[in-house]
C-alpha cells in the first residue's frame, strides 16, 4: 500500500503499481521528499546511481578508477532473484528476495563486514528506469513475494537500490548477454573520490575536454541549436555572442533587461520584427532614443501599432520628435494608439481630437479634453460617429451631471458608472440596480453623494461594501463603519489613489495608520517612505503589509527584512527581495550557521567573515535548500561542485551546474546531455572562445 493518494492514470500510480507488483511495500511516499530523512546529503540522485551501475568495471567506462573494487557479475534471467538476495545481504541492503539459494556462479565480493542498516527497519530506496514512470527514489520494505527480476521491464530494463544512509548501492541492468548486477560499499567515499578525480584536471585535460565537446556534433545538430538558445541567458556572454544568437532566431534574448546599451541599440533597429517586439515587451528600461529606433524600423503599420500600444501600457518615456512621428503617422490605427500614450504633448492630443477618423478622435478625447476650446468640445459632443461621441460624453460628464435618459440612450456602460458625475435619479437607479457589478462600479465613482455612499456601505454584497471601504474621501471613522469582508489570502492590488500619493509623506502617514489593510498595503508599496512610516509598517499585524514593505520600499528596516526572510525568499516580480534588499543585514550572520531553521542557515555564507570552509560544510547540510545555497557560492571547490551535480535534489543539481568553478570535463559532460545542457550553457565559467565555437556553422531557425 502507498501512503499517498494515487489514481490509475498518474505517473505516481504507475510507479506504485510497478513496485507493488514486484513485492515491495512503499513506506515513505512515492517520489522525492518523504523517503530521505537525515541522510539526504549522502544520497545520490537516481540518475547518478544508475550511471554508477553502468560505469562500474565491465560497464561503459570507469573514470579515474573511482569505481574499482565493487562487485560485478553477469547472471541469467532466472538467477537474478537469487544473486540479488545474496548480494543484498552482503552489502547491507535489506530484502534479499525469494529466489532460493545462491547460484552456481562465482561469489560476489566487496561487501561491508557488518552489513547493517541505520534504524534497522528493513527499508531501502529503489528507483527503476522504466518508460512513463518517474525516475525517483521510493522508500520500500520488501514483502514475502519480493522479486527484483520483476523490475527489469523490457529488454533494456534497469533499476538500482541504495541503503537509506547512502552507504551502499546495488544495481541491475539487462544486457544482451543476461543481467548485470553491480554492488558497491563505501558509496559516499567513492562519490567523493570520483568528484575529486574529475575536478583535478590538468591544462591539457581541460583543452582535451573542450575539444571533445564538439566531437561528432555537426553544425546542424540539435545540440547546437539548444546551446545557442540557452547561451542567450549566460550573463558572461559578450555582445558578439549574444548578437549571433539573435541572428539565429532562437530563444528570447531581447527580453533580458541586463543587455549592454550598445547591444540594445542594435536590437532596437534590428530588421527582424520579432526581435523588436520582444525588446518592446521588456521595454521599461529603454531610453527615448531606443524607443524612437523601434518605432522607425517597422515597415508594417499593424506592427508599429503593437509597439505603440505596448509603450502606452508601460508608460514609456519618448522623445518629442517620436511623439510627432506617431501622432502624424498616415495609418489611423497608429495615430489612435499614439493618442493613448501617457506623455503625449497637448498640441498633438488636441490635433488628434480633430482627426478625420472617428476611432482616433475617440482615443484622443481623454487626453485632449481639458485642452479643447468650447467649439471643439461641442463638435465632439455632436459627432455623428457613435464611438467618438461616446468618448466625448464620458469626458464632458466628468464635469457635468449625466442624465439618466442620455445614459440609457448612448449606452455609455461601465466607464460612465465609474467616472461620470450622475444626476440624482440616475445615481439612485444605479445604487438599487439588481446587477452586483453595476453597484460595485458605482461604489468607486468619485462623484457619488455621501448618502448614496453610506447606503452602498451597507449593500448586501461583500464586493460592493469593500469597494466603498477604500474610497479616498472617507474618514477613518466612516471607513470603520463599513462592514466589509476582506480575504487576507486573496491577491491584492495597490489602490490607484494610494499609489498616486506615494510621494506625499503626510498621505502615507494617514494610510499607514489606517485600520484598512488595503490602505496600509498600498502605502507599503511606496519606493521611499519617511522613517516613522516605514517603522510603523514594519510592525504591521498583517503579514502581507510587511511583505510589501520588504519587496518595494528602499527604506524597509533591516530587522523587518530579516523577519520576512524567515518565511519568504522572493517572488516572480521581486525575486531578490528580501535577501537582496540593500538594507538586508550582512554582519553577524555567522550566528545562523547552526540554526535549527534551514532558511536561516542559508544566510551564514552572506556574512563578510564567512569562509570557504563554511561553504564546504554547508554543501553537506541535510536540507536541500542549504546545499543549494552552497552550490551557488563562487567559493565552492571544483570537487564539491562536481559532487553536487549528483545531489538527490534537482534544485541542487541545477544550481551546481551553473557554478563557475565546475571543471571543463564536468561541463562538457553536461553540455552533451540534452537533459542538463540548459543549465550548463548559462554557466559563467564557459570560456568565451568555447561559446563562439558552440555557435559555429549554425543556421537561423526557420
């Protein structure tokens, strides 16, 4: 029986069926996590254990003799269970099987003298290389019907078992001549020895390794295309390599925000439309001149329209001649998109409000209205085109009350309910509207009379009351009188009116003192705050408010950042916060080197007085997150980086593959493997000449 719910169609269920069909009881969960325990740092990954089985004497190859001294034997299919039973007993792997006594073959040797297992519960870890079944360790207990041969599925069946403390390994793989059984004791020491052997390379061996990277790899090999795609994310790649990658049309390199100004200039004028589009999508960092180049290059108006819309969406800062080019463009769709640019100068906005195309006039109304004279406004209000007339009516009725008859006749929709001044009968009609969404939109209307605000504050719907509770004009007493429901777990967005006041210290003090979590959270999103406001928000009872402060505010106190780190280590939008915050404490972090919390132990190497020896020690920590922190450290020894490539946790392996201290032989091995090349290609230790050669002869992807 498994201790995790499965269904017949899941990979975990297929794995459970395979193991149970072989007579094994799964006692520690299917897959990563549960089976490991205190010896996690000593366990190899299943892939590494299977590789050891193949690389043992008599296997594919034996690097540096590290795997000499094991027990290797070739047996017939009907002898597998008997040989397994005998060898498992010798090497301390519980559960010999039911295949009878030893075969007549030569005895296997090399097992430990005691053959014991930590804890003595009879369990071990097993992983099977079977198609459509996850290659993961599962902790198992052999039952009366345990048959190792049952795990050798199909002609190329392979599986491997290790003791739970990682001290011994027993593997089996089917070959053309029978089944090959391989056993090793001292597995931890052998892994260390193999890692030291691979790391101790001479200059000649390093050169030979790099030469071997390209052996039997043609210019059109899929490996080279994959190298090109992932090299685009290598922070050490020079501009000429990155430009070559762009020319190959692989990956999404233009979306990187750390490109050099010179390369960004080149990409902004690139003839390939897709390159310019990707650059625009990450364009918050572009200069006005680079935006101008983007807008000048596209030959097709529909593509230029996309770029302008994107620039408007992110609030791009443009040069005066760029605004003029876009506002006077011959294509009306481009002019309409330009009308929505937040920095569009007033003369261009008013000119577009008189454009011959109705859609352009409509798009220009919001920005142009305050600059238009009465005759121009009247022309728009009487515009024969409904789209332009509705835009003008919305702008006009932000200043003048909107009658109900006109609202119904023109079908002004949600925007009128949210933005316009409303005549009394229309406002009352909407406040009693049966559609909850209409009442919620009305609750956000800044022109709503106080009595209707109060009435909506007792609306039967939670969403309506919540919308009332965040109105900017309410006093704290009025806000507290609204019985709103607030889900602290729901996604929160900064209230626009709070964001608009981020530079007003007094307004931030009022928001920080509010009883409403959305006001406090909005204040915490300000980039700069007075010290007293930052300190108050740092003590906020709402954890999300403290998180927002740690993520967004440059004035977040050090003690707050350390407190947030205990339960948060970064999000997609703020991946470096709180640990990467400039105020995050660096001194005195060594005190956490032996902290019970793995998250706190991760901080110890950040202390300026930390040593390479500490990093090495943490690379053997029982917690994967601590080993992963060690794996990213530039002080890590090459041998330890190699050892962590075979860590039981994928995250540690991925991070180790990116460590710049990896020796060439290890990187070449990773780069030639399609399952690991993505991480190896971003390793900053890759020599630039090798990067250039990796791209030689590759043609553009079609």
